[in-house]
């Protein structure tokens, strides 16, 4: 294998190229990224960078000299526009082509948008810097979507002195992911600080004056942030022959077709630990998956290993540190196993079927939730693992 191409120069793509070199690959290694920036970390965009606690150089995942040591054919500001699997070539938007013997797709996601002009989204460094410039004290900000990204941005904007309205179509924000009781608790943190959280409302478009709701009401604001989820960046793969369905569809080894692997937010793979297909948009997963895809690409077929992680994510909102392990979506039951919801210091365990499938902690030290990772990884039975405090 003389030529490997990694498309996507964020956390997953960087992890892939570093792993390839670390595993001894010494052929031509091309890293293609659609942004002009060197690889940087995305979670701080809605936290430290938006709050002006960090500047952009602190987000860099590696120093320029560290990247240079990888001896990469680095193509930044070069979006991939097509894939010829039979001819083993990646087409670029500037008209160029990059041949490959092995390929890792790590193109991530893009924000969903709403009809109308002028709204912010929060995915790239440039997005975050633009929004940061506009968040003056007293500014009226509407955040559409009270998921983790929208909630984090709303918390930062409140701290900066903005007057924040948070609009959410669900009756309870994040209930589909963390359960209604935990969702209500996280929601109350916004209301306690004077954020105008309105649930059960649908935004139909962005207007010059703010946003329009489904009933025709205009919610006025100088700035609007749309945080209503994301779409995998797979449009450029049309006609390639790859199976695409909410991401690049892969097997348990992260292989889409022979010689083509996917990693990070764009990858939809079968996770044998949970027995289901999943696509995870978490920073930790991106790095781990990039490493796994690179190793399997280099390995002999019999030596490949299924990618079967216990997903992990975290979120910072106001004074709350939220941490979670596992696959919480579609759970059947939630039980608080330590602490107290009302005090916003607790650990909750999640049941899917008869096994422990997830755990979430708020305001607790890492050691409080860490044992639950092992319970999830081992497929521990719910009845043997969960003891609800009296």
C-alpha cells in the first residue's frame, strides 16, 4: 500500500494519520481538509472560545512542527467533491484528483439550517469567532434548539450579559437522550438564571427581526443561533457506490467497501457491544475511531478488530459538569443511583432491555461515574448492578 488518503482534517482525520505513521506506514500520506485552518478542537468553540477565555491558537490539536514531522501531503482549504472507488481516486473541488490505495473518510457533519438569512451556526472556528463578536452585553439572542450545543452556547451568552431566549420543539429538552427527569433538571438551570426557555414551540424561519414560530409569532432578537442538529457530510459521495444512510454505512471494522474506511461523526457502523448501528458525534469517539480505522486499514483481514467502544461525552453548562458513558438513546429506564437530582449532584444509570446501557453524572467527580463504564463494557445485568438508594 503506497498511497493512503484521509479526507477530513479534524480530530478523526488527525488521529488516523498519526496512527498510520505510528504503526509504521511510510508511504505517501495525504490529508485533505475543506477548512484553511490546521486541525483544531471543536468542543471549546461553544465554551472557552465563545466566552473569550481562549484564543484560537489554543484550539490547535498539534503544533505546526508536529504536523511537519508526519511528512504529510497536506491539502487544506481543499474540499472533496467526488469519489471514484473503481479508479481509486478522490476528486477535489478545485478540479484536482488524489489517487489512493487505502482511504479513510472523516468528513464530519454540517449544521442543519432553517429557512431565512442571517442566522449563526456553530460548527467551525470561523462560526464561533463571528458569533463571539456579536455577543455584546444586552444583546438579544435567540438560540433555536436546546440540545447540548444550544444549551452550552446559551449558558456562555448569558454569562456575557446577553438576554437569551432558548426555543425548543420538545416538551422537555434532551428527554430523548437523557430521560425526562434529567432533562427537566438541566432545563431548570437555564430558568434559574433568567434565560427565557420556551419548550413545545417550532421555529419555521429566520427573519430580519428574529425568528418566526409556527403560529406566526415573531420572537425578536438582534442575533439568532440555530442549533437544531447536523447532517453527515456525505453529499460528495453521490454516485460512488458507497452505502450512505445517516452517514457512511460501515461494518463493525469501520470498512465501507474494501480499502475504504470511515471514522468520526460521518461514520455509521455496527457496534457489537450494543448490537446496533450507531453514529456518534462526540469528540472522544472521533479520535478513538480514527485510530481504529487506521489500524484496520493496515491490518491483514484476520488481524482486524471490531470497533466496540463505550461512548463518552461531556458538557459544561453554567456551574454544571455533565459526563456520560454508553448509549443512552432508546433506553427503557433511568434510575438515580447516587446523589440527588434536586441538588444537581447525582449519577443516573440507564437500562436498555435487561442490561446497563449508560450512565450520566452531574456535579460529581470522575471517580463516581467511572465504575459504570466497566459495567456497560461488560454487558452487566441491570438487576445485579443497580441498587437505588432508599
